[in-house]
């Protein structure tokens, strides 16, 4: 502090007051804001920069401020998606019960000394279950694709300022 005071021709208490004043002003400015810091790998950062450039954003700071404002609702479940997933869960539960019944029957037969062999109706049931599982899997993929597409479009709209929140 003595070096600063001598360099600028002031007293040490003046330097301390200036530093305190600067810190007090900095604290006032930061009452309404908060700093955010995180680390990403270089390829992620380059992809983010390319995306924000396509959107015409001037800086990473501007892009990240928008990212923080845009996601309202992104983390809360979409009611239609939630209902569709409940339906899928019910279907999977029914499939699971059928498989459990088939396995329980076969386990009972094996414990009684019988060889593990599927009857025609059991083979048909297993075949139907596999087809049904493929159908449910396709449904889930379709729901995921639809949700991802809608979420991405809302994100792009928000980043482009279409649904920009308050500054």
C-alpha cells in the first residue's frame, strides 16, 4: 500500500478508502445479479459458439444469459408427454405380468422335474409379447423424438429472442 500511496502522492488511508469504496460499489452492483461459472470441453464450447453464431448472438455472455432465461418450463414435464408415458408404463406393466406368469408356470414345471418346454399357446404368448414390446419401444422412440424436436425448437426460439424474457 505504501508503494501505491507514494506512486500516486496520497496517503495510505486514502488508498484503503478507495479500495473499500470500490468493493462497496461492486457489492451494490452484484445484489441484483449472480456470477455463473462452469467448465466444458473444447468441442462443446466450439459447438456452442457455432450455434450462437448461427443465431446471430454477439457474445457468449449474451447467449448464456438467454440460456438462463429461456428454459422456463424445459425441466417441468409436458402434460401430454407425462400422460403418454403413464400409458406406456401401464402397457409395460401388463407385459411384465404376462412374462412373470409364463416364467412362474415354467419354474413350477421344472421344479416338478419336467423339461423346460413351451406349449403352442405359450410360444404364441411369448411371440405376441415380443411384438408388443417392439410396438411399445417404437412408441417411446416416437415420443422422445417429438419431445426433443419441440424442446429444441422452443430453445431456438428463445435464444433467437422470439420468446425472450425480461432483461
